C-alpha cells in the first residue's frame, strides 16, 4: 500500500522580509496532498495577514501534534517565538536566533518523521552574521552541518524541469544547475576545486538525480572553470589537471559526463539537448543563466542530505515586504518539488 502523502514543513524565513507573506499565500492556493505546516511566529503571521488583508485561518499546533488535513484558507503553524517584534523591511539582529530556530524545528521534524520534507523561505545572511553566528554561509551549509554529512550539493531547477520529474508544474525552459562551490568569494574558488571534491559532488548529483528525480541514467554536462574551458591550458590549467582527470575516472565507471565545456556556450540548446543537469564550477557561473530562464518559477534543492529540502530561488526582498507585491510562484514550485521528492523517496527501497 502506498504511504500517505507527506506533510511539508515550511520555514517562514527572515521575519522582516517577504517570507511570512509568501507562506500565507500558500494557504490561498491549492494545497499539496499532504498539506503544509509553517514554522514561525503565529503573531507575526497574523499581523502580516491583517496588514495585507489576507483571509487566512491560522491553526497553532503544539509540538509533535499531527497536522490536520489540508484545506484552502487554513494554515497550520508550529510556533516559534520572535525575539522581538518585527516590522516589514526593518532587519533586527535580535531575531537572527529566531530564524535559525525555525530551521532547527523543521530539520528535527523531518528527521523524526513528523514531516516528509522541509521548504525554506529566504533568510538574510548578513543579519545572522551580524548577530555573532560567525562562519554562517547560508541554508545549504547550515543543513549540511545540522545533518552531520560531509558534502552537500546545491542545485536549482526551473519549473519545467520539475514537470519533467513528474510534478504538475510547467514552464518554457527545463534546466537543472548544480554547483561545485557555493557561497565563496571568487578569489577562493579555484583553490576550492579538487579532483576528490568534484568526484564527491558528481557522485551525489548522479545518485540523487536517480533517487529523487527518477532518472535512471543521468547525463551531466560539466562546465570548465576558466574562459573557453582553459583554451588547452593557455587560459588556466584546472581543466587539464583537475576537472578532466576526474571526469575520465567516473566515465570509466559508467557515468555519462560531457565536458569540461566552456560555460559561455554550454547553456545553448545544442549542448543542453538530452542533458539532465549542468554542473557549474561556481555560484555566478551557472545561476544567472538559470534565473534568467526561470526566475520566480524555479526552486533550490539541497542534494546529499538524509532529508528532503527545497527552497525559493530569490532573497528576502525587504523593499517589497508588507506591500502586497510579493510573488509566491517560486515557493509554490519549491513546495510542489518537495512533495514530489518526498513521495518518490518514500517509495525507494
């Protein structure tokens, strides 16, 4: 018998940003089969709903309580208290701990089976660093450390790529882009790329494209690091000395890998035809292309975790908070993807 649809734990993100109102908008659309529960401050959500005149019935649940069946207009909440009142668009360092606590609650719920996946609204890295959480790099690295794994992979996917994986979302350009490095200063990127590191990332990418997306034999296109993929060593030797040896070794094991390819021509129809994912070497090599193709209708996925985590493809948008201008499209895509992944993962032996 197929297990019941999983509940999704959605963290409300930076309280001064658009995250709380995006979560409220989830209750006004068609809920996923298992429903969602928002992790956040019920008073904050009620205040934002009143400000924006959103008719949402907030149902506060005690920790560990079962989530009621999904209903339009109703939003279950696992409460986490703000450290101080929040106003739209105005960051408060005191609330950094609140944001991290919402993540901890969602992670624990996924690990103990109360939630089948977690979906994250955007947080503000700067205010968390300003609060004294030194070394904080973002959701991806925080979840890696919280789950006790050595390596995770950040991948973004447009909504039509999700549709190809079995969801109901559709779009014009199907694209999945994973990253070999994530939130690093550009001058540190080359030193962070190693044969061993690339091999770990490609193994995770291959395994999770199969497990979570149902792709039996993924084909992955790999970017070079340097312009023109190093121009045979004249514009850098990382392709010859690091990337290519890794790809050769994995191809000998049966991996389907193209590259290293120049990033300025890889993202064209000729090279992307039949490709299931692209591995970019650094954040701003691959993500500007994906966001141009599907900004606001794409989702961020963390691969390599023992739990399912997806997120939006944008930031806190402090300038839009509380004005009724925020678009929940990316959060809806992230929720749809999380539901698909959790359902497929629960069916995997």
